[in-house]
């Protein structure tokens, strides 16, 4: 089960003021308009994050996660996948009754990458042209974030929570950018062994891979409602922020 409509992300270990937050519409290079959420810290960000949601698209969890990244001092854009098949969300983000099942089969890697590129461009237009950017994805989005380690997008790295190695496919053998893999030890959707095999393949290809397994943690444990996994959530934050620190402007 991916993050549901009422889920919210845990607070980051760093906390600062958020200068800007809100939803907007971006346009990809192919002319597609799609929904997104933007948040910026009160301080000058040294890196940016493009958030790739789960299969439900831009629902409230990911709007809130963009703000969490801003609290941690990073500029962030969370994207919606369904501009090509459903158009932008009428209310800025997807409602609980949105029929994502009808649209996710129409969501191809090329579209995800085009929307990611538009989000990167927007982040740099609001900050500085050379801002290093990473993708952080969840489930469906986590799989795409791992895949993007091998792509030609202007990314400094990627992090994925509980993704599916099968979606990464042959791209794993061409991975070269730094990757963080957040693995839920009790993930019923994808066996841990498959994710560790993916990590080994990407590492052999030349990517620096930070793979961490949270034993006993369920799929989608990165949720403030899961009190018993609060320490795992904080540690997961540390792994993701270590990636943004590594690539950040000095």
C-alpha cells in the first residue's frame, strides 16, 4: 500500500522557516501542462529536490513533503504524473477519489523524465542556474528515481523509497549517478533480496549506492502516523539529506 490521502511525512531532523509554499502548473517540453507543488526555504537553498510521488500522483502527502524539504533548507518541487492523460488537477493536487488506476498505465518513463526536467528548470529559475538537483521518489516514483541514475537528465543523484527493481530494468546496468535506496524490511510489495540485487547491479555499473534496510518496517513506513518507526524515519531522512549535502553548492 502506498501513502494514502491522509498520510503525512515525518518532520526532518533540520528545521527552518519556509518562505514560500503552494501549488502551480508547469509545462513540459512536449507542451504538456501538469500540476506541481513548490516550497522554498527562508535561507538560500544549496540544492533542490524533485519529488516523484507514488501511483496516486500529487496528493496531499507530497505537497506536504515539498514543505518538509523546504524546512530542511532545500527548494523542492513535487510533480504530478497525469497531465498527459487527465490534465492538471482542478484543485492543485489530486483528490481522494481520483481514478489513478485508469491513468497509471498511460504513464511512461519518457513522460516522467520530461516532467522531471520541467521541475528542474523551474527550481533553477527560482534559485540559481547551477543549482544541483536530486530526485526523491516513493514506490512507483522511487523506481523511476533509481532508473534516473542511468539517464541523461541533469541530476546530481537520486533517492528512492520502497521501489520496484523490475521497473528499473536494464537501466540498472548503466547506473552512474549516486543513489540512495530506502528499503522496508517487511515490504510485501517487493522482496528485500530483489532490492539488494538491484543495489549490487547499480554498484557494479559504477554508481555509488547507499542502500539501507529497516528490518521489520512495512511498505510506506515513512509516515508520521507510524510512531513505532519514528527512529527509522529520522534515519531515512539522514540518508536522503546526506545525498543533498554531498551534491550541494559550497
